[in-house]
C-alpha cells in the first residue's frame, strides 16, 4: 500500500522488513549464532564496557561476551531504551560476540495484549539484529497456560534457545510449577537441542531434560559471579 505523506514509523515496522510471520503475526527470528556464548553479560554491564572503552579511545574494541536483557525492564526499555533508540543499541551490540533477544516482560498480571506485544517485540528486535549481522539466540519467556498459544511463536524448531532463571521463576516455589510446565511445553512444541540458562540450572526439571538428550548450559548471573569472586579471595 502507498504510504501517506508525513507518516512516521513509530512502531518500528522497519525491523520486520522481509520477515515471515506466525499465524499470530509474530515475526520469525532465525538463530544466527553459530557457536555458543563463551560468556553472557547483562545490558547495563555491556553499556558500561562500551562507555569505558570509548573514553579510553578504544572505539574498535571487541568483547567476547553475548549480551542479555535479564533485567528490570526500565533498565533497557522506555524512551531511551533499545526499542525507541534501536540505532544506538545496535551500535553498542556490534562490539560484542552476540545477543540474546530482549526479555520484555510478560508478567502474569499484565493484560494479554501487552504480553502478546512484548513477545512480538522480542522476535522483531532479534530478527532485525540478525539482519544487521549480530549473532542472535532467542530468549524464551512464557506465563501461565493461556500464553502458550503465542509465546513460543517465531522461534525456530531444533535450535538453541536461552531462558533466564534470575529473579522469580523457578527460584520462588510459588512460581516453580508454572515454570516447569512452560518449560515442558517449550520442549514439546519447539524441540530445542540446546537450552542456555542465565542463572542457576540446579533444578530437577533441567536434570530431566539432560536425561532426554537436551544439552543444558548454565551461565552464572552477575550476582552469582560477584559472590564467587568474593569467596575466592
């Protein structure tokens, strides 16, 4: 359709140019990473590394870590966040080995349209990063059972995916059953051969997946890494 004069792309439709879509209009986000991350660091740490390197005149630095977004949303979303200032985000991410797609929240008490929209944004942003040469691995986020109809959309079958266990699930017993049921549904519908875990994978549900031939690779969170460094002193 012809674009009316004066229109601006305030919804980041440019990110999905050439994309294929699920029946729910969630864009397919191919896994473009060819190797597993050597390390995974959160977005705010990546920004600090970027600013420090530029201040030291090292504009061409390359860091070996993948960047993830397992943080409170206000630390990477909002007016100056990665969605609204995507060009700046891409400029930073080009200096790192790759990225886990954003973990836009889909909390249980969110209205369903927001949860669907945030799932859409995860895949759209990841697809766009991949088109721009970033090594991408899909983050997966689910809620209660009603989210299963869309929350796994856009993720390739038989691929590597990443989930975060920092914060609530499955650490909190009240959320563990929901987490385990969603994990089983992910495996059923997307059949990942490898699941990366940012945070602890020390839960029986992961042991069960290992017994079924799925590779589980855990990466310590920033808090856990800091604690280990203090213990080693």
